C-alpha cells in the first residue's frame, strides 16, 4: 500500500515536470519579445505573459491609452467585460491599444481564457 502511494506520487511529479516543460516551451517569450512588452508603442503597457495580464490592475488618466502586448506563444484577447467595449485578438508579439476617455473602472478579460482578468481604473486628469 505504501509502495503504491509512493509510485503514484513519483508518477504525478513526473507528469507535473513534463507538463511544466511543455508549457514553458509554449509560453516563454524570447528576449526581443520581453523588450517589446516593456516599450509599448502607445500609452502604458500591459504585458500578457504566462496566461496573465501584468500588471493586472492599472490606473491611468482619462484620455490616456493602454497598450496590451502578447508575449505568449498562444493567442489572447483583451476584451472589455461590459458589453465588449473593446476587443482584439493578439498573437505572439502583437499589441493592441485602447484609449480610455471616460473615468471609471473597466474590467477586462481574455475571451479564450476567461480566467485571465484585469482592471483599468481611469481617473479624471
Ligand atoms: Cu488568453
């Protein structure tokens, strides 16, 4: 019985290692991708990396743009949660900018992976 449990544990650790190796090869950006993420063309930058919006919460002034940059190996979207005010599919290396003109709290998510969520808070200048 004890041996059986031990075997299962080793097996699940092996599976976890294989899975993380597979995920790492899918989602790890190259160095040039990371540079792109840090220097968006327009506005403040949100990097999409390892199925996460980073930073997940950001505050900007009204009239400012936010640029999302996908550094993952799979497509993601940035989609406004309220009536899909904005929405754009980004493949690896692609970016999308949206200008927030009206103060408020804007929740957004990835349509392909709804567990990916973020919030942009827009304050009056
Ligand atoms: Cu996604």
